[in-house]
């Protein structure tokens, strides 16, 4: 069985029974998790699809177009209904919002869907459902990122760290300028503070975009003063930051920098 490129296989039971029970935001959360799991091949040899993925709160906000509060409420309800599962890095189920706080969260579809997928794969009763062990033409999906795989092809700490280290820095086709070296030091410091305060890796962002924004700011403030502003940024108990999340592009906004004193 092959798949149409640029598509994600979705459990039929979502349409056949569960969708009508969901709110708009809950459905979007389930679809986001489906995209981040079944939408990727974990084993190139067997075609087995990913069963879980580390997804940040900001990613769910960005993909769904919903607010932070709406996403938190929807995730809580989806877990209660068994539509999704949320686990920590050790594989422990996180059943409450309190347990999910300050943790790296690994999402997967709930048993209400996966049990039916496994049953279908074993019995070949309903051929429209995705088989976990079937190769897919998504291997040749040109719209999906192939070099860095921002959605984390494997769940190992080493792979996540490798992605985070590779993404921010420019291709080393020539020696870095002093300004680029300073900006890399600033970005590395931001990542360190983010990991300490938020307890997860920061969202991977476009280096050219960040550097374009950051170079005039570096010239204006200097490296060490900006590091001090990063400290202030993560210490701020600001409703706006709680809503949109802490990120380098938000930090580099003039309104943010001018308010950090």
C-alpha cells in the first residue's frame, strides 16, 4: 500500500466515532499530534511510522492557531478522553496538568486510536487505515525538511541536541565575521537560559532571520549588556510572555528590549 505524497495517514476512527465528541481546539490538537507522529517515517527500512514525538507548547500554538490557554485546556481534555497520551522523557504517563508542568512532553495518539490501528494492521480488515509497517511515498515528500528534521526523527537526547546545535549556526563556507561570532555566543547563552528556565530546548528558528534582526541590536547594545537583558527577560513575570512564549525573536523586539531595565 502506498500513500499520496505530502499527506499524513489519519486513523479512520477519528472520523467514524470520535470527532463529533471534540471541540474545535481538541480536534486541532489531535490532528497536530497525528501530523507529528504518523506523518513521519521512523524506520526507513520497514516504513514504520513514529509513535510519539516531543512537541513544545509553542509548536501546538503555532500549528493550531489557538491561544496558549485554549491549547492547555484542550490537551487536558484530550488526555482525559484517551485521544492522546502525554509522557515525560522516561516514558511515564502525565495525566494531569500539574504533572505536565516544567517537563519535556512527548505526545502520541491515545489507545482509542492506536489499538484500532494495530488491530487493523494485524488483521488487514480495513485497508484505508495506515499500517505501521508499510513503506510510504512520504520518503520522497519534497515539502518535508530532509536535512535537520525539526520534528525530531528519533526520540534520543543526542539527536535532539544535535538538531538544536546545528540549526542556529550558518553554513561554514567561509570564516565567521566577528559580529557573527558574537551573535552565536548570544544565541548560545539564550539557549542555556531557556533550558534552565523553561526546562526544554528553545524552538529552532531561522538563523538568517535572527541574525538579520540581531546584528544592529548587537551593535547598539553590545554582547554583555544583551546577556544581562536575557537574564531579565526570563525573570519577568509578564502575562504577554506567558501567552506567546519565550523566544529569541520576541526578545529581540525593540519593545521587549526597551522594557528590560
